[in-house]
């Protein structure tokens, strides 16, 4: 499919909503919040690597909807090549912030909250830490490609 016909996972409006969520949760997202949503739609692909089918990414994004904004920030960090370990750790910390805010004080009494903190979030982190190296490399290649097509798309 030619680049002009490429369908993005998000619309600019959905990306703007994720930026609002990042502010609400007070996530580590300074660069994410500074980027125009029209740019972010080209970089953020939902939960899961770009090589996954769109239906698989849609299913994962729906299953982990609570952490969708964290994944979008992570996608941008991979694209910007901030360092895989740094991006993965930031994802983990942002997920904990969302978890704390969503479950509030009841997080200590709700089995669902305990499972998310002890199983879901660490599993998510482990998955990106182990399997994310190829996605990190692919994101770097995508960035290089975009820079070659439009050298001023990002300030250096």
C-alpha cells in the first residue's frame, strides 16, 4: 500500500484524547504532550509491535485499554530512539501511575488491582524488555526513513 494511502491505527482526535489522559494521570510524557497529534498518529500503533496484525493490536489494545496511553508514549520513545531500557522502564513506571490513580486507595483491597500490579504490569514490562529489541530497531529504521523523506520533520 503506498504511503499516501496508509491507514493509521489512531485518528488525530483519538491521539489528542490520549494526550489528555497523559495529563490526567500525570505521566512522564513531556515530549509526547509537545508533539502534534497529527504527527503521533504516524508513530503510535496501539498495543503490540507494528509487525503484529492490526486485528491482534486492536485486541491487545482493547484488553489493556487502561494502559493504552502508556503504550502510545512508549511507541514515541521507541521511535525517538531514547534507549530501549529507558523507554521500557518509563512504560513500567507510567503503568504504575495509571494503576494507582485508577484503583485509588481501594487498590489494597481489590483482588483485581493486586493481580494487575503483581502479574499484568510486570508481564507487560517483561514482554517489551525481552521481545522489544526488534520493535526498537524497526522504529529506528522508520524514523530514519521519515527523516530522509522530510529532513525537518523533527528538530535536532
